[in-house]
C-alpha cells in the first residue's frame, strides 16, 4: 500500500519549521547586485513570517508568488508551498515589514494573511549525537526508549552501525544537553556532533594569552558579533570553539576581532586538531587496539602456562613446585596474570552490564560478564582450595576467562575497523573540499586589486574566489567572470564536464578542468550543497528499514533466553554426572563432573551472538546508501531501499522526466493581422509570470524574436494561472489567454479549422500545441517541442524485461501524450491530469486486484509532490524543484533515467545481502548453541572450549559486517552497459 497522507504532513512540518529550511535557491547575480549585501545587513535582525495564501492552483502560482516576494528589498529567502497553501519568508525587518510582503502577494492576484499561531512549524530541531559503548541492538533500543520518553522529543533514532543518535526535538522545551544527559544516564558516553540548525563550528588556537582576563575579553568581543551562537573556551590549551550562522558572519571576521582585541597582541589560527566523525572513529579503533594488546600481553603467559609449557618436562617440574600446600607456581602465575585481564582490561564489560541491568535490559556485556565471571571465580575457588588443602582434585579455568576476553576484544577491534569502512562514502564526500582557496579583493568597479591564498575554512558568504584549471571549486557560488568546463562527477555522478560561463552556478568540491573563473560565494559551511548531500546520506544511514524491527524484537528476548539455556545446560550436565547418566570415561582426566558441566554452560553463554543480528540490516543499508551516493543515486534510508526492492510498477511524469525538460518553440502561425514581434510582446508579457517550462520556452523564444535579451515586457494585470491549462491576463488593455484547446473552449473562444489542423499536426509530431487568443479571438498557434530524453526507450525496454510495468501521466493533451508514450515504448498513458489526479491514479494502482502494485513515481515538479508522497517509492529527478526532492524517497542527481534501474537493482542487491546476513546470523546461533551445549559430545566426544566459543562469537559479528562490505563491489547492471543511445553504444 502507498504511504499515507500523514507522511506528507510530517515532511511538510519539518520542511516548514524555522530551523529546517529546504535546500535554498541560489540568488541570481542581478538580484544580489541590486539589493544590499549581506555584510551591510549583518547589523539588522532577520525574522521569519508565514502567510496563508489562497488561490494557488499549481507550480506556476507558487513560482509567481515566490518571484514577487523576492523582488522586494530585504528578502533573504522565500519558499512557497502550493500543497499546504503557505508561504514562508525570511526577511530583514529594517528594510521591509510583514504588511508590505502581504500587499505584494495580493498584488500578484492572491489572498494572503499572516498565520499568528505557528508554533507547530517553528519548534522542531535535529540533534546528532555520537554514542560510545553500544554492543548490540539491545543497547540501541534502550537508548532510543530513553530519548523518546523525554517530553519535547518528537522522534528519536539510534543506529548501531554508525554509533549515532538522531533526535527531532522542541528547542523551546529541551536543549541538546538534556538529550546527552539522558543518553549518559543509560550508561553510555555521548558526544555532540551537531545541533541541527544551519550553523557551522570552527575552532581557533590563540597565541598571546597571558591570563583568564584575556580570554574573557576575547569572548565578550566575539559575543558582540551578530550570528555568533555559542562560544566554548578551553583555557588549558588556549582554544576557542565558536558556533555561528554562516549567512551572518564568518571565520575571518572572528580572526579580525580576536587580533584587534586588547592591544593587538593576540594571534589566532585555525585549531589543527580535527574532532569530526572520522577522528572519533579513529579514537575508538585506537582504544580497542590498545585494550586488545594489553589483554594479549597478560593472556599469553596464562595460555603458555596452562596449555604449552606443561608439556615441556623441565619447565613442567618448575611450574608444579608447590608454594603452599597444593598451590603451585603455575597456578599462582595464572591467577596473577588473569586478574588484571578480568577486572582492569575487562572493566568495560562490567560497566556495560551494570548499566544495562540497571535499566531493566540485558545486552552482550551481560553474557560476557556472566561467562567470564563463572570461569574466573570458580578458578579463584580452586586457588583457595589449593591453599588450604593437601589433596586437591580439580582444574582452574583462568585461561578460559582471559582468552575469552582477549578474543572478544580482538573481535571488537576488527568489527570497528570493518564498520569504519561501511561509512567511507561519507568520508569521501567530506574530503572533496580543497584545503586552500584563492581569495580576490575587488574595487567598487569589480576590478581585481589583490589575491591571496587562504584556508578554505575561512571562506565567507559574498567572497569572490579564483578557480584555476586543475583545481577544485572551494565553495558554492556563481561565476561572475570567465568560463570553463567543470567535472561534477564527484557530486552528481555525471561523467561529462559541464560548461560554465558568467551567471552559471558551481558546486563546492567539483573540479575545474579548462578555464579560469571568478566565483562569488553564495553558500558556505552547513548550507553548501556538499554538506546537504552529506546530511541526506547520514540521515539515510540513520533511518531504520522495516525489516530491522525483526532483529529489534528478537533482541528483547535473546539475552535472557541465552542465560536460561546456559544455566539449563550446566544443570543438566551436572545432574547427569551426579546420577551417573553417562560413563565416567566421558570426563577428561583433568576435570570432574562439575567442571565439565561448567565448561558447557559457559560455552553456551559466550557463543550466542545478538550483535550479528543487530548489524545485519544497518551495515548493509549503510554500504548500500553510500554506494548509491557514489553512483549519483541518493536513497533516503532503509525504508526506501526496502520499498524499491518490491517495485513492480513505475509511473513517469512527462515534462522534464521522460522528456529533456527544455522545450523550444518550433512553429508559430498567426491568424491576426499583426507583426510577429507584437504577437510575442503580448504572449511573453502573460507567460513571464509563469514558472512552467513551456512558459519559459515561449519567453525565451520571444526574446530571440525581438532580438533583445533583457527585454522589459508590458505589465500584466489580473494574472491568473489555470492549472494544467494555461494563463490569462490583461496586457495593454487587451485580454490575453495562452493555453491549450480546453482552456479556449472553457472561455467560449472559437477555434478555426486551420488552427485545429495545426494542433493536430503538432500532436502527431509529439509537440504541444499552444493557442493564443486576444480579446476572445484566436491570434495564433505555437508548437512547442520537448524531445524524449536519450535512452528513454531503452530504459523502458529494460524495465519491461524486469517485469516492471511503465505508465506515463501528464497534464499535456492526449495527442502529445500518446505520441511521446509510443516513442518511449510505454503502453499506458494518462493525459490532462491535475496534480491530485496523479496521486489518485497511484492509489488506484496500489489497490488494483487482490495484492495491487508496489508503485514508484518518478517526477521533477512541485505538481508531482502529491504523487511522490502517495507512491510507495517517490523518485525525484535531481534537476527538479526543492519541494519535489523533499517529498521523494530517492533522488536521481544526474537526471538520467537509467539511474532508476540502478536504484532498483541496488535495492535488490542490498536486500539480498540483508537476507543473507539474517540467514547467517540466525543460522549461526541455531547451530552454534546446541554444539556448545554438548549435543555432539556423546557420539564424537567433540566439545567447544569456552575460549573457542568466544572466538566464534566474535567471528560471527565480523562476518556479517564483511558480508555487507561486499556491496562496495557493486557494478551497474550489464543491461545498462549494452544500451545504445542514438545508435551509439554506451560503455
């Protein structure tokens, strides 16, 4: 079944909340030059206002309102949500007020009023926290429950594989400190990663500090800057950490303030120590390695004295020398070496077990602590008997406890190493930004005065940077001088270099190939495209797949069940020994019946592994989403992967999805006695207010016809956009309608036979026929062509071979729709569909027959958003609108249709790996526990010593992680490698 409408409401509330703006549009060069710069506005406080806007019917309306608002002075950002009839505006109140914005919206032909009670939309913030000490799903479930029990927390998710928590909370009720305290109360270490807003953090090392007063003076100076949120001071190392809003201030400003404070004796440089995720992971790897080495150093003597040296006659005699009664040197050495392993090196297991039991849950630490304690304290009992007895019969198990801890620490070390590799996709993305940038200083006329190399972390908004051939673009911005080709494959996956010239946008982290460019920076830090892609991938890796609930459910009962099985095993063997139920020859010469039973019980306890079950899904999802990101397919979490794995029907939007999305006017036929220039003067004046691709094509053609690229069109009054049909307005006192045949008929405008003939001819050529009427008479017909994307036919053919049904849905006329569908090889087409019709059609497909279809929707526009949400899987073309991308489950960054096949194939491969992981994790426990309990001992005398059982347990977790890592070898389907586009084979 499809996602319910509640899913859209949830996403919309997140999209509209004050701290979670959708990915902002780049401002155009003209608008930035015309208005005040951000630097000039830094002293002015910005505000957010939300309007209820009535009268919007389609994407064109939203685009018209957004454009109208952004023309006002002092507007920093405006986002219009056509589905919820809302407009959210971020503005500088010193330059414009709410009433002026409202009037501008009403002047555009819509009703607007301020929404006073917006607490539901401004009270959600996301916090990310790194958590140390989790060992299995029981740990992550305990932390998740603790966070969700806090008043003010809307949603909390804890990922075992990434060792992170993502919490949606109300900042008016809670702070991130409350969340961290809740995690620490459950017994785990919490380290803050981010607090959720578009904020950046930078650390400086300050030379010249003489006393605490110097630091206090610097702190006061920094706090006076607009945009500075928090300042943390570390006086012992002269470090200052500053959290700030990058659109209001920046690191170079901080350095200037620090160095100008006092008598100018301070010097500030960026602190060299990196405390990012990779640093935290490396710390964890180093910590596990050190623990293992120390454990090994103490365990080797225990192992040698109990299992090797005792077979060397001369050494055996020394080890058997009695110190007190039956206490030998060998036994004393084993006790002394095993004790630090048990209580110092193994302290982490005691702490973890205590904290888990205190919260009423049981985890892997409980099993390890119980198993090693049973072996150690029984051995300690043997030592005590040896001291006070002259006739000792029994063996110690010091080698069991110490070797068990050593093998588990080795397994933990290898597991952390392997888990680090599952998140390499994020690390690669984060390392794309160059270390340095060339900053240009310009005079008032835009001439370059000087240039200097700076650390790329010092770049601020509105800076101008120079990008030379062979270097990376240091930050997002637009080209103000020069032209070049830029390789964006590392961000979008698109292999071909993209031409860039004045006014074009560039993305930070991409490679400049040929020419020199001057780029004006528009977004830095957490606002940059690269940061947002990283955040999307991180969120995807945090999101649990529904299949993960299976492991979470098992983990609740797994550890208690294993403890019961372990005690039952020990008691059964002990009772059987006492009742002589098996021959005495079964008991090894160095043991008695109690010790044999104890070994079986300990083996059962330590061989059971809930960790493998807990890691089966998240590690595969992490690697799968990371691989998808490198392929230009951004998959938003495990649920999207699981749903895409089941897709058997895909609904395609036409314009911009199946077609190129850049329509051009190919034919113009006039029916009135007027010049072509005059005709397009009227047509463009009406269409310039619309954001529809066809409207843009008409305006661009009008510019070429009038031979003026910056034409000022006549003003259009009473502009109305009729969704799916066209626009109407009053231009130069004439009523003009530009739209399809149905729009003309609805307004009782007669269409001549010649016009009908031209429309029919256009439709037969897969072109869209547009009628233009002036004062109730058809003045002309335009034929607009939007060709099919290269390779669309081949993609549909491959989907058919995968038994996936393809359907096209469009707001265009039936003739054009059927023609495009035939070209693409799609059998079913739905035309003249409104946005709500698309969503309704998807619901019908989901409910069809007994089981219905699992439907994916592929679209790119605002009007596709309801359908994207209604579908089981929404796929947004990366070049589409922000609202479409927000509503989608999968984003195709390259806008290539073949990526749909990659997304589905990758989902299939990932879920096959998850099934294999579960099969192994469950199969391991089902087979290993009976073997450890001694099921093979009667026929074969084979038994698993506890230390081997511990090694097997560690190996099971590592094997699951390594199984997931094999997904990194993913190759695109061979069917795509054999595709031919326009007769050219694509390799």
